[in-house]
C-alpha cells in the first residue's frame, strides 16, 4: 500500500497540475476560452472512449503493470509537448493532438489504482482505505493547483510542464517494486481483447447500480468540467492576465482541494455502508446550491466560498460512489468494470469543459447556472435510479 499510494500521489499531482496548466497555457498563448474548453475536452474524452479496452488490459496485464505503462506514456508525451513549445512550434491542432494522445492511456492509471486497493486490503478495511485514497487525492488537489498556479505565473509554462514530466517519471519508477511482486497475479488471456472489452461494457450497462451511478456521477462531473474552464476565465476577467491571476486561480482550487480532503475523511469517519445513496444525493444537491447562487453572485469572495463548499461536498460523494461501486461489482470483473464504469462516470467532465468554454464567452452566470442544474439532476438520478439494496442478481454477460 505505501508503494501504491506514493505512485498514486505523484501521478495525481502531475495530472492535477496538468489540468490547470493546460487551461492557463491556452489562455496565455491563444487568448481563447473556447479553445481552452476544447483542449480540456481533448485531454479527457479519448481516454473515456477507449476505457473498455483499458479495462480488459488491466485484467490481462495486471493493474500495477498497466499503471506503469500509463505513467511512462504520459512522461514521454508531455516531454515531447514541452520540447515542441520550447521550439516555438505549437499550434492549436498540434496541441489538441498531444493532449488527445495523453488522454488515451489515462484509464489504465485511474482505474488501476482503485483496482489494486480492494486486492491489497481486507474487506473490513475497505471503507478506511477508500477514505484515505479519496482524502489523499483531495490533498493533491490542494498542492497541485497551488504549485501549478504559482509556478506557471512566475516561472512560465515550460518550467511547469517539465516539473509535471518529472513527477510522472518518478511515479512510474516508484511502482516498479509492486509490479515485480504482483507479476503473474493477473487474469487469463484466453479470449480476445475486444471481446473482453465489450463484455465489460455489457456488464456495466446491464448492472442497475453501476448504470445508475454512471448517469448520476457523469452529471455531477459535468458541473466540475464547467468550473475547470469558467473559474480561470472569471479570475482573469476580474484581475487581468498575469502572475497574480494565475496564483489566485491556483489558490482557489487548492482551497477546494483542502476542503475535499476534509470532506472525504469526514465521510470515512461516518462510514457509508447502507447509506451511499444518501451521501451521493445530498452531496450533489448541496453542490448545486454552492455553485449557483453562491459561486456566481458575490464576486471573487463568493467564488472562493462556493468552491470550498463544492470541494468539501465532493469528498462524501466520491466515497459513497467508490464504496458502492466496489461492493456491488463481482471481484472477477473488477478490472474491466472499474475502467468502464469510472470512464462512464467521468464522461461529464470533458463535456462540461467544452460547454463551459462556449457559455463563458457569453455569460459566466449562465455557465454557473448550467453547472448547478447538472448537479441537481445528479441528485435526482442517484435517489431515484440507484437501488437502495443490491441489484436483484449480478448481471454477468
């Protein structure tokens, strides 16, 4: 577990920094919120599309080895992007291509970490391990934006990008001992990769709990996708472009991340068993209020308060979703199912980024309102569609 958490923290720090840096980079180089939205979309959407294949690879290769592949690929691609930027050759199409390629292996790392957790801890400790994982992820959301915003503002995009490359490389190296210890522990390779991938999709689609969680959480993530683009744009409009605005953006997201860590630890302390739907529904509904009117109506102070509330509420929602998904998934299908269901769950994030980039050009208030509406719908879906008890049978294809 220490090796897994070290690799997870390093790679998540790199990923969280990249999410903010790529938006700031586009706003700085191209001065286009619309392009920023589409670049954020491209950095996530291709990985969601190939997630079924990634899930099948997780079960074939072993989760630890798959995570290393993701981190190594991210290292190489972002190093190439940094070199291209240093050479002054970056264009909008080339940038979109780089971030799309970066996205392709991301399901291996994202799902692989959470496939390993239930395999490394006893069942009675799963709630605590998930809360620790979620809270550590939230703490990364503190360090990532803070470091990215300040470094981007005062050292520039190239130095920031190179630091992200170093973090990915260190994460890949730190996981090598775990790969050696878990080699040979992965599943069979008798059937075709495509067939395994399709089987994972079918499993999730036919599984009432997983399907409903995917719809609810995708709507919730659509809200976050809008905020990823709208928050930097609003801050730059208020303070003007420059190091101060970049640092403030990083500070706002850092505050949200700190609140998220506290929210996840609080949810782990309360224990979510049997109450996952309540955690998800109440958390997403309250998030809607935190986004609109709180974040939208009171200037930068309201935005700061709203983001802190959104961050805190994300902790209980994430713990509830993660615990419920793990408990209601057949362990033999864990790799494929987690990769597919997590990608379905996260599908709202790139869509929200694209929508946010388009809406904020016309009205930041409208963008916040759409984000709030998505979270409110997420609450309704979680309460109405997710079964209170387990599904009436596990639907294996």
